[in-house]
């Protein structure tokens, strides 16, 4: 029985760890854990630094894009203003041409009206001459008729 108990104790003790081994193993785990924690903190710091650098780069890129957009808007506004000014100039020029044509047409109309007035005056004078001649002739005939009749 003593042998069985000794063998059982040996089997049990062979599976067991001594306090020194357990302390050594616990210390090793604590060192590994501290090292792992240190590495994780270092990685976290590195990743944070990389994220900050990336963020700064993105902010810089956004500012550059904003500036380019402002410049493009300014150029576009300038182009539109130039186009509008050119169009205004073209419209003024076209308006001047139209006004000149209107003045020319007004002048021709006035000349035609003056020519018609002259023609009407000439026709009036001619008609008046014929009327006077006709009335004079009729009067002469009437007088001659009345003279022979009396």
C-alpha cells in the first residue's frame, strides 16, 4: 500500500510544479506581458503619429484644393466678366449700327415726304391753273352766250 501511495504521490508530484518554477514562470509571463504592453504602446504611438501625419497631409491637400478652387472660381468669374463686357461692347456696336440705319431710314423718309410735298404743291399749282383757266373759259363762254342772247 505504501508503494502504491508513493507511486501515486510521485505521479501527482511529477505533474505538479514547484513554487520556484511557478514563480519563475510567473515572472517570465510578467516580463513577456510588460514587453507586449510596451510593444503595443509603441505601436499605438507609431500608428497615432502616422494617423496624425496622414491627417495633416490630408488637411494640407484640402487647403491646396480649396486654394485651387478659389483660383479657378476667380478665373471663371474673370472670364465671365470679360465675356459679358465683350458681349456688352458687341451689343453697343450693334445698337450703334441699328441707330445709324434708323437715322438713314428716317432721312430717306423725310426726303420722300419732302418730295411728295413738293409734288403735291406742284400738282395743286397745276390744278389751280387749270381750274382758273377753266373758270375763265366758262365765264367767257357764259358772257358770250349771254351777250348774244340779249
